[in-house]
C-alpha cells in the first residue's frame, strides 16, 4: 500500500483494527515517510537513539522500542545527535527524575540545530500526571509522550506526529492487554531478558512501581516458552525471566500455574544453557522454587532477594509482609538446599520513622546473611505512596550517616564473600571484550560475578571453563582452560 499521500487521519481509517497487524501497517507507513524525507533532504539520515533509565524491565522495553524503530525505517546511532531521540524514563527515586529533566535541556540545544529532530519520552515517569503537566508547560519542544502500557504503539504515534504539528500525548491509566509478536532487537546476541509478567500488586508503602506499571499480569506460558525457543534458535544461551515479583507468576492466568512449574517448562528447552530470574519477593518464595533450583542443571545459583530493612517493625510499615526472622529462616532454607548460592539484595535506609535501633537490625541481618552484594538506597519520598504521607521523615544528615555505615559494611563483606571460588575452575559465559585491558575478555560466572581473562572476540557468547586465579574483591582475574 502506498502511504505517502495519505494523512494520519486516513491512515487511522485504513489500518487494521487487530494487533500486531495494525502496528505493522504503521511501521510500513513510517518507512515510506522516512524514505521520502531522505530523498527530499539529503542531510536527513533517519537516525535514532534511545537512552534507558531504571531497571531490567525498562531495558527490555527499550529492546522492543528499538525493534519497532528499526522496522519503521530508522537506523540506530550511539549519540543523542540523532533525528529521533527517545528517553525511556524511571521514577523509582527522585534522582532518576532529576537526571531526565537535566538532560532534556541538553537535547533542546541539539534540536535547535536540527529542525528534523523528534524528541520522545516514555517509561514510568510519564505515568505520573504531574510530570506530563510539567513537560507540556515547560518543555514544549518534546514531540511525543507515551507511557508504560502502550509502548507497542510507537509507530502509530510517530505516524501521527509526522502529520500533526503539535505534541502527541498518549498515556493509558492501565491495561489488561499484552501485545505479542512485535519486533525486538536485542542488545546482546547471546543473552536476553524475557518478560514473564508485567505490573505489581504488592504496594510496598514506599514504592511507586504499582502506580506506574499497573496491576500484575502474567504472560501465557506458551508465549513465554515460544519466545525463548525462538531466542535459542537465534543464538541465545542465557535468559533472564523478568517480573517485579516472579514468585507470584501465574496466579491470574486462566489456567493458574506457579513460577516453579514455569521454570520446569523453560528448563526443558533444548539448547538453552542458563536461566536467571528477577526479582523474587521473600514473602512468596516457595519450597517448590527452592527445590527447582536445587534439581536444575540450568537455573543459575544466584538469587536476588530484596531485604529492604532488617527491622520487623519497619518491614511492617513498608507493607513487605515478612519479618526479620522469616527472612533469615528463608535464607537458611535456601542455603541448606543450594549451598553455593550467591545472594544479593536491595536495602533502603531512612524509611520514615526508622530509628537507630531499626537501622542496627538491618546491619545485623547484613552481618548474618553476608550478601555477595547489596544495592543500598537512600529512601526517596514518592508523591502518592502511603509512605510519603507518614510523619517522621528522617533528617538528611542522619540518613547519610546510616547510609555510609551500611555501605562500608556491605562492601567489606562483599569483598570477603566474593572471593570464595578463587583457585577453582568455573564455567563462564563470555560477554564482551574487556574495557580496560587489551587482549582480555569479560564474562560471568553462574553466580553473576564477573571474570576477566585473556581471550579474543571469537569467545563472545560461548560458555567456557576458566580457572579463577585471583579474587579482586568484586571480580576475578582468571585463565582460560
Ligand atoms: N520489585 C522489586 C523492586 C523494584 S524497585 C522488589 O520488590 O524487590 C528496585 C529497588 O528500588 C527496590 O528493591 C527498593 O530497594 C528500591 N526502591 C523502591 N522505591 C524506593 C524509594 N521510594 N526510595 C528508595 N528506594 C526505593
Ligand atoms: Fe515496588 Fe514492592 Fe512491587 Fe517491588 S514488590 S515493585 S518494591 S511495590
Ligand atoms: Fe524505574 Fe519503572 Fe523500573 S520506576 S525501577 S523503570 S519499573
């Protein structure tokens, strides 16, 4: 179909109603419009650049957005001096938001030199009404704004913006739809994230994610397994199953199933070598899952198990639904079943009402569990969450002091724990050339620790045996066997 002499209004009428056919129609339209633009204006290259903030979910969304942009006729470039720039934003803590506003000023200066440039914003920040209002008012140079529920519509939104002279804003409050079978372009040929569920129903009292990502929805197991099969056929050896709380996978499916059952189906896929998953909520981690990890030849011996706080009182106020004792028991149970498991965690310091005693409980759990690593965060007040309305927000100086003490403890333990595999041979998935040393490559152990060793680009994507010569605290230096 020739789309060139069609307005967006006419295209809307001509487009199929069903997905993914509808988006394929708009990708085709964008391709034709871009080709025509290139012919008219020889300086126009139709380049795009995506900047991703936030978590693995956003990283995976950006791969889908990349796939759509490529299918729409754009070509990727690694700088923001591009014809289409998209920021996929995060709003989990305020500093993530501030970084986006800061960089928008810089984008505006680039756009003033390139009248062809389009700027688009999407992701979790855009699901907040105050953010969208602020951008409409003070960042008029932005062309397209969309949210977390309709990323599949990118080509349709671009098609609209190419005809209209005004900002295109399309934010959905929520959705129960999951659009399958759209293009994606992976960052790594040999490993991939795979969404198994979207959204979150937990409403931890500090957290904005349930408000910006909507209610929990699980993908059908057939779609997940089908996607992984295709990925494996395309060279993927490691998948990371993604969800805000993978342990509650499958509860809302027409035919409910558990995460442990899903893992068994994924395990059975020939050619797949490693399975990771993120994130596990301690309250839902089942004995079946522990059993599955113990008996599996593919599930990596790494568990990211966010603690958030070691104080049962604070955990209750956070609405985490486990106590300090339950967390410690869970860790014991996992270690008994999988002795070489690597445990990592997230911890928040300075939650409203946190006392010095509460903080010492957190330090106590850190010392007892001895995490391989821990991401430590300063509590950030998120408007609209229950914790934002709590009295007794903690003074900055007190929080900073606790944060520093926690960080130094976490790092000390991490340096001691991470070296435990020194002088053994382990299998390593080679991921990249080493950034620092010429003639070296970087890979990951099953437990997620990085290893640097002599090797060349031909090893990338392979799982190889490496002798771990020396621990450097957070990583190893090794020798290829
Ligand atoms: N679904 C995951 C976490 C997603 S957000 C889970 O439940 O574990 C990633 C981490 O950001 C959280 O584990 C928490 O430690 C941190 N975080 C979330 N909201 C925060 C806030 N308001 N202030 C500081 N850290 C926060
Ligand atoms: Fe946020 Fe809690 Fe959901 Fe994790 S489980 S995304 S911390 S509400
Ligand atoms: Fe951020 Fe959204 Fe992830 S708020 S942490 S990008 S789910």
